[in-house]
């Protein structure tokens, strides 16, 4: 699978841009703030129906305009597909495949899988468990539509149960039949989500370890562990034993919405406290490359890989290792942003691959002749 071209209209800092790509490596080079990352985000829209960086669609509209459109042509298994996303202010977002509108955006997720590696990913290491659950859910959802449906249903039931607990705190008279029904929904969806996450980690972990050891030349020992309350008790037992605490806190304190991924370095020390910036970045890159490999194994074709300004805080060895890896046959089409085109040229010296450069300047994309 690869993206043949991209068109953007009134998208972020672009009035209009039309870009044609090569199936191997495509580089967006320019100063900070020029619009390099915005092009990656446009590609992300085509794959996942939303921005990688900002969940508010209306904020992607260029200042002074009242609509935006992103469209591109993919090729997968020698079959062409046209994907288009558009939004007018105060209207519903439209998403189309081959000019036919989706009734549910969830039906598009996973058709054109993508992996983005960005400085924004530091939250996976440095912030709370929600960011790490989002990472797991994003990966699994792109390979399992039923998982995404269950996740949506679980979160809906969780919101309803929390609202009922708040009502209990105010009036002391909840509807016992409704609580029982919501518990049943949480248990049904939650146990299946837990099983999927366990199976995912089991398949994902060896690939993560392989990529990290390659990137760092086996310089340090790191570990990744999945942690869930359901590893100790059934979900029904958890809900029963935590009900009094839930009533006091007025929210559901047990369940798969508390799951986490534990990252450690050296002798089981927390990565976010004891890992250097370079080690944390290598860990994140290995996570995302393992996500890529997971997609490849499950989907049977190569997803897109987007690298956004990731060369800062990586030493020369890790940069060279990364480029050797992503230029290998295991990987497919690659999009890279950097402030220095010469640095990218230097990195790819000696690596036999086709590269197309685009000079990005204040919302203008100029193609450099191959």
C-alpha cells in the first residue's frame, strides 16, 4: 500500500497544495512553523479520519476560511482508492471513499493503516496511564473493527454508570435494575477488551524488544509490561468489591479503563524518571516500529510510516540504525520531516532507496527534481 498524491485546501497554514509522492521515501524539509508537520497531519486525516495533534476538527480550517478539504489517492493490491475529508464550519465532517460517503467513520479505520512517530509522543512515557491505553487502543482498533465497537460501547456504559453513581450521591436512591444492566454491559465488553489487550501485548512484545535492541546496539535493558486489575480478579468480582468505594467517589474505580503499560529501564526503574531523553526517545521509536510490524503481520501489507522531526536528541548511531531499519524491505512508504534537507541527504548516503524532496516554506510546498 502507498499514497500516490495528496491535495489540501484551506488546511491549517495552506491555501492549496498538490503533491505527488514516490513509493519509497518522501521528505518535507523546511524551517520550524513552515507547515511540514501539517502535511503529515493531512495524511493522518486520510488514514484515521482525524488530526494526530488536535481533536477539534474546526481548528484545522485555515484562518479566514470557512472550510477545509484533504484528499489523496492510495494504491493497495494494485487497486486505486480516492479518499476525501472535508469540513465546513458548523457542519458535520464528511468522509468519502471513491466519492461514497461513510455512514460511520469507524468503518474506515484500519483500511489504510498508518504509524506516526512525533515529538508529541513523549506523553506516552511522561504522562498518565490514559495515554498508554490510547496507544494500545489505537493499534488494536486499526486491526480489529469489533474491538473499536466494544471500546465505544464500554465507554458509553461507563459514562452512564458514573452518572448513576453521582445520582446515588445526591439522592441515595439509584435504580438497582439500571445499575445491574450497566454492570453487565461493562463486564461483557470489558472482559473481551482485556483479552484482546493481553493477546496484543503477547504478540507485540517480542517485536518491541527486537527493535529496541537493534536501535541501541543492545546498550541497555528495558521492559514493557501490561498491567490490569482483571489479571487478579474477574470483572464481576471487581465491581462488587469496589461498589462502596465507587459510591463514595461517585465514579467507577475498577475496570479496564484503569489498565496501564509499565515501562522500565535497567533494574526495573521507571523509564520516565531514570531514562535519559535519548533512551526515552529510543523506547518510543521502538514502540512505534513494533506497532508497524504488528500491522504488517496482522494486515498482511505494509502501512505508511511518518517520521516527524525525530532526529533531535538521537545520537548519530541511533539515527543511522533507524534509517537502515526503515529503508529495509520490511518497511514500505516513508514520510520524513526535518529542518535540514542536507541532514536527511547525509543520513541516507549509502542507503539504496528512492527519495523525493519537498521544500516547505510558509504553507508552500515545492517539489525538488529527483
